[in-house]
């Protein structure tokens, strides 16, 4: 590593793999207790960005949670157990999702606010383990999505989904390839599991139960040349010099701030004058838009 001070900008250069964001608490080992009162039951929620429809039981006297911590786990101590129930006379699918739940009795569908911030490269595969005990002809749903805000609406960048239509009596792995615009940048990640696939529309069968555990994103092994220390520098004119085979550069702030995309000029220089202070993962792409180079840059103004 080397530290360079040029024109009031301190830059720390280091070779780095492309940023890869894991699914937080994907093993469902961390849970938070939410206390009830009087006729409203306590419940637990998986921590670190996860939510469920459990919040509704604090307005439904005696109702049981739709998401529970289970000791029947694929690995570790716990898994998430999702059970479809009847609450207020309506079907309430067991569900768990990245995001937050804010009960909206006027518009129940809007209660689940799915998604947490996402930065870095896109995963190639969505994996996990599950068991399923349906009632009647019910089916379960498990899916992941990466999206981005284009300034006026939210766009789907990539997705991976399965519908489970039969009983799965023992822990069984699932593996789903992401499809979509995999070279685009996403700003939000969504992971959802539901014991009744049509539960969002208040359809399903009471008693259907889905267990889920060890949810992960997997990234394609990188063949990137980690030669940044030898071939990259910041010049006094605030430009980043990239190898000749790089035709496009994408830089992403690791702390969740805005991502920027820059085209390299003919001489392989990328203007970084307007980049905010912080740590940036810089990824280069070749003429066929394939990742071919990367570095890590810390800018302190």
C-alpha cells in the first residue's frame, strides 16, 4: 500500500476484489424480542434488516406470529419458520423479508416495505435451504431481486425465484441463477420467503409451513487482474489511470452513498474530481463489457 497526497486530496491505493455484499443474517441466528402486552403476544424477529408480518398480532388479540425462531435448523442453532394463519378472518401468509413492516390497516398490502440498500457487483446465484409442509394445494414462494431507482421509478435489474408446489419433508437446497441486466448497477436488494405464494393477495391455506435457512448470494469467481498497486495512480489533475484494455469504469461507494459511472478517455484517464470523500471500489470493464480489472481507492478531502 502507498499513501499519496496531491492537491489537497489524500489517496490510499490498494488491490481489492470487487465489492460483494452478503445477505445479512442469512443463517437466521440473530433475533430480536418484541414484547406484547395484555392479550397481545410477544414475538421475535430476525435481526439485521429482516422483517415479517408479525407486527399485525399486536392489534389482533391472541393471534400467533406468522414468523418464528425455530430450533429445527439446517445449520447453526436456528432457522426461520413461516406459517400461514387466519388473522381478522383473512389469510395471513407466513413471511420473512429484507425491509421493514409498518402496519397499514387501510391498505394492508402496503404494510410490507421490502428492500435494503445494496452496493457492489451483482450476484450470479441465490442459494439456501428449505423445508415445506403445505396444506390443501398451497405453494410457497422464495425469491431475491436487485433493483435501482432511475429518478422517476424503481427498475428491476435482476431476479431469482422459485415456487415450491410440493411437500419437502427434509432440509433441501435450492439454487437459482439470477437473470436480468447483470451488468447494471443496483441500489436495493430484496429477499422474500412466504409459506403461501399468493399470500400478498390474501390467498393460501391455513397451516402451510415453510422453514428457511442459510440464505446466501454467490458471486462468479473473479479473473480480475489485481494489479492496481503497480498500474494505477491518482495524478495532480485528479484523474485515475486505468490499463489500456479497460474501456468502461464503474465506481461504487462502500458506505451506501451514490454510485458513479465514468467512461475512460482515449488515454485511459478517468476524472475523479467530483467523487465524494470515502472508500470507492473501482471496477473496469473491457470492450465486451466483462469485468477485467479493479482497485480500491480512499479519497479524503
